[in-house]
C-alpha cells in the first residue's frame, strides 16, 4: 500500500472516531518515513487533544466517544478515554465512559476504579451508582452491589433500571424472594418493562412455581405479543409442565419473530430429543453454537467436518464441552472417528485423563488447543452425535466402554469387606441452574437402608454432602481420601465395581456407572434432561441402566416406594 493510501486510511479512521487505529497507522508510517511532517503533525494532534478550555474536553470529542461506545468499539473507547483523561482528569463523564467500556471488556477492576472516580467527581449520578452495582455484582461483591443500587434509587426513586439490576444481583446471590420484590418495583415504575417480567418468570420456574410463571408470561404478552423471548420462556414452562405440543408452538412462535434466535432453536431441540426424534433434535441442538451465550468454542469454518469427507490419515481434534457427565457420555464417539481412519486428539480436563485413557489408549489426550495448521478437522464433543447422524438404533451403546484399574478395585474391596448387598448411592449434583429439580434428599434412602443385608455406600462428593451429618440410618462413607487426588472419579469407579447396584440422581455418577456397565438405577424428575427421553424405563445409551421417573412434580416419595419394592425383588434373586 502506498504512502497516500495509508494516509487516506488513517484520515478515514479519524473521521469515524477510531483514533487509536489512526495513531497506529501514523506510527507505522513514521517507521518508514521518519521525517514526514504531515504525519508528525497529525500524530502530535491526536496524541494530545486540543484544549477547548482548562477544565473539560469539547462536547464534540465527548460525542465521538459516546458514538464509539454505542457502536461497541469498547477497546478504542478505553484507549481514547485514557488520552482525554490525562488532559482532563476531573471530567466525570470521561471516567464514566471508561468504566462502562472496561466492564464490557470484562475488565471489572479497572471499571470499578473508573466508576468510583466518576462518582467522586459527581456523587449524585444515579446511573453511575447503578453501573457500579452491576460491576460489583460481576465480582461477586453482592453486599456492596446492593448498596450501590440502593444509592441509585435513593437519588432517583423512579430509576426502574436500578430496581431491575438489583433484582439480578439478589438472584445471583441466591435471594430469590428479594429479587422478585425488586422486579415488581421495576414493573410498578415501568409497567411495560418486559425484561423484568421475563426475569421474574424465570425465578418462579426455578422455585417450581410453573403455573405462576406461565400466568406472568401470559400477562406480559398482553403488553407486547411480539417479543420473542417471552414466547421462548413460555415454551420452557410448557416443556417443564410436560405439555410438549404447546412448547413446540411457543418455540416456533419465538423463531417466527426472530429467525436467527439460537436460544429458541436450542430449546426446541430438547423437545424432539425427549420424544426420541434424535435426528431432528440433534440437528437443532447445533444451534447451541449460535446462542448469545454459547457453551463452547465455535469450530473454525475451514476445520469443520461435514460427516461425509474421508478421515483416512486425517488429524481430528475434539474438545470437551459442558459437564463431566457429558464428557463421560459422549466420549464413546471418539473411537468411531478412529475407526474411520483418523488420528484423534481430545482436549479434556487433566483430571479426566486417567479415566478417558481407558476408552482407547491410542486417543491422544491434551489440555490445550493444538496449532490449527497441525490438524485437519475439529469439533466440540457434543456435536459428534449429530455428525454421526445418530438415531435411536445407531447409538453406540456397548455395555461398558470405560474400565477400572484392577489394583484399585482390589484395594477398595478390602475397605468394603462387609458381607452385604452393596448399594452405591448419590443424591445431588452440583448446585447449578441445570440441577434444579434433579436432586432429592438423602433421607429418602432411610427405608431402603433398613432392608435386610443392604449396605448403603456414599458415592457423593461436594454439594449436599453435609446432609450425611443429619441422617439417622446407616451409611458407609469412604473418608477424605476418596476421590481426593488429581484424577477424577477413579475411586468412584473402583467402588462402583465392588457394588451390586448403583442408585443415583441424574448426575455425572449416573453416566460413570453406565459407562462402566454397572447395574444402575437412575432417579429422574418428571420431565428430565433430553438424553433420558420420555415414557421408558430403559436407556438406549446404557444397556445396564433402569430409569425411575416421577409421575408428579416434586413427588420423590412415590418413586422411592417403587425402588424399594424392586430392590426387595432383586435381593431375593441374589439369595436364591
């Protein structure tokens, strides 16, 4: 590119407000033409903004910054704001703009500092107190965040956004009822504020108040029936209620209002997968890669495999996504790539290497992305079922595909020397959004513990473990060293191999037991995760697994009555 072309490009960037990019071009020119006067003058002018007065930058300069901010050029805004702040350090709006942009870049420490500086100069700016609350929430400083939102409201009682953001903060801090009150305040000030309705409806869902959530969403549709997120959320409620027909209608309505609505397509995939239509469901499931909050990295276009191209002598890179249970369930597809002639490289957490290595020793396990020039194809793990065109009849479902170290099995057998019918149990997964409704109280095992010769053995680690302290029945616990090393699940797997039966909630333990080929009974909520489907007591993914389902929401007692009855029958078979 010629000197004049470079100069024209820099001038064009100046006009657009992209000052930092223009400065970089001028500096680059000077490395080749160090004595160019025109470039020296422009660089000097841009590096030190001209003062309009001794206190503040011109309104034109501020407007340029705001324009860049609205265009989401956050890095440019931060860099240019620094230049202005050096000249005008006592201008609150400059600090405010820097703080907002830094927050968008995830630079929360820098954002907090800038917003506090702005508020020191202009303490009655309610919007900045609210912005500060949002930044503090991102840093999990919940008490300080609530104080900041409250300060915004005390300055401006009609700041509905401050109430809304306070609701978000309360929710993230687990104070759901406080969050609902804050959202209601927001709606009271601005009755057509759909976002507040949506967030409040989600809380009602998480509290199991499905009909209340549905009623709220239907009320909000009367305000504006053309908001795609409302129909998407209604679809989620109908799904949890088991009304899949209405759920499909709602998701399709959301998509008709927003053709590229990744979240709605993604949610629609659950319905088809639940119904066992895996080909349609898995195709829709690929829309997770187009969600606003994609759960994994999107594969690079030139490395995408179409499922048909030959893999002979090709290097195929697969990377993990989502939870440990997902890794265990879908790693079964890695050998299929190898069978097609590929050299398989799998990026997975180091703590999972020991377990996954038993799948196939030739699969290369790494914990970093390889150079893109060293591979031919790549895919996230949970895209493999779609790429292999999986249906109910083609699920790769060997009785077991992961194995256990025999020495460790023998070692744990010595610890579990009691002559008994051994039942390994797990009752709760990690406390996340997806765990809602899946876990059940440990106390439900009390009657089972009293069955003749039954020994309950805890496979549980983490959330819910404290429940052990409050029970009044026998439970074998395995000590602090159980699965406490660098390798995940290797003790759990060895203990499972010593058990006659595993009874578990829908957690990674269920997938581990299934992958090992252990006799496993999984206890499911009424509308479970899509992989368990509906209205069947077996799993096409795991031949040795039996599924026990709720008939009514939150009614675990009835499920455990059935489990106890079936366990009695199983024990009789062993005795005979």
